């Protein structure tokens, strides 16, 4: 009887252990799917913000190169320009929103830090067989530093550029530096970049509240001259670039897929203006022919 009770107890322990493992596995999958959903949403917002920004950058060039063509529809171009500025800014505001329950880049970094087991520590592991034995070599993630990231690897940057200079490499003082990182190292780098944007994030919050989300009395009475709280186009570009880098890395690692950072035909506006120029020339020619036939 005691033996039967002991066997039954062992069986129940095994069943409970399987149920626990199953529940933990289900919870892990749910957390991972949620993280993917967050990354997809944020990457889409960063992608849209980048599209708006790139089109805004084309305005200055196209106004210089196609002034007459753009004068055909001044109300349209003015309205689109204003709409793009607001849309681009609001996407940035959402990406870096620090409000409670808001899903932002900060949220994504925090969740990834909490669930680092979802990510491979190394990019891949290379196995080599020799003498009947298998040797494993972890391959780190390789990352080319951006200018704003070099301050976090100051000694390595200085050391490698000294080597470049000794070998007379062209423009050695500004040559790109590549670093090897584990995934936790990548997260640490992006957390530092995120923290470095604190002043700009605060400006975005103030600008959103004063200019876009609310009719701020002081801002209205100042005639919109409170520029100390406004971010520049360069700031917008830096924040969009970081949001794309951060969400893109996380989404790509979780889904094992590459994602474009911009539309392939983002520059096709100029083609439209070129066709408009041809149409204007044809119209002038047509009018000239009509006058000659009168």
C-alpha cells in the first residue's frame, strides 16, 4: 500500500512539473509575441516618420530646382508641407512618449532587458570538427559605430584610428569603426543612446503640449515665438534614426527578417515635377501654335 501511495505521489509530482513547464512555456511565447507586436508597431511609426522627414528634406531642393512647377499648385504644396511637419513630429512624440501605459522606445528597451533570454547572445555559433572533437566559436554581432556612438567606445576608437593613420589610410581621423558586441552589449549601447536624448525628449514633450495637443495660452500670446522648447530638423532626424536602429535591431532579431528603412521610390517626387516641366513646355508650344494659326 505504501509503495502504491509513493508511486502515485511521484506520478502527481511529474504531472504537476509538466503542467508548470507547459504554463511557463506558454507564458514565454505570449511575452515574446507581445514584444514582437510592440517592435512592429514602433518600427512602423519610425518608418512613417522617416518617410515624412525625407519628403520634407526634398522641399528645399525642389523649390530651388523647380520653382515654376511648384507655383502651379501653391496651396497644395503649402498644405502638404504643414501636414508633413505635424505628422512627423507627432510620430516622434509617440515613439518617445514617457506617459504611463504608453508603448514607446523606452518601453521596448525595458521589456528587452527583462527578456534577454528571447535573444541569442551571439549572432551565431561556428562549430569546427578537428581530431574527432567539436570546437564551438561564438560569432559576435558586428556593428559599425555612428558618430554619436563613438563617445561610448572612446578608447577603442582612438586606438584603431591611430593604427589607420600609421597605415596612411585616407581620412583616418573620421574613418568608420566597427565593434564586436553581444546582444546585451547592443542593448546597453542603445540604452545609452536613448538616455543621451533626454533633453530632446523633454523638448518634444513640451512642444507637443504647447503647440499640437493643446492651445497653450502663453504660446498663443507670445505669437508662437517660444522657440526655446522647439526641436530642430537635425534633432528630429537623430531621434528618427535612433528609433529605426533600435526597433529594427529588436524586430529583426526576434523575427529573423530584414526590414527596409524607407520606401524604394521615396525620391519619385522629382520625377513628377520633371513631367510637370515637360507639360508646361508643351502647353507653351501649343499656345504658340494656336496663335500662329489664328
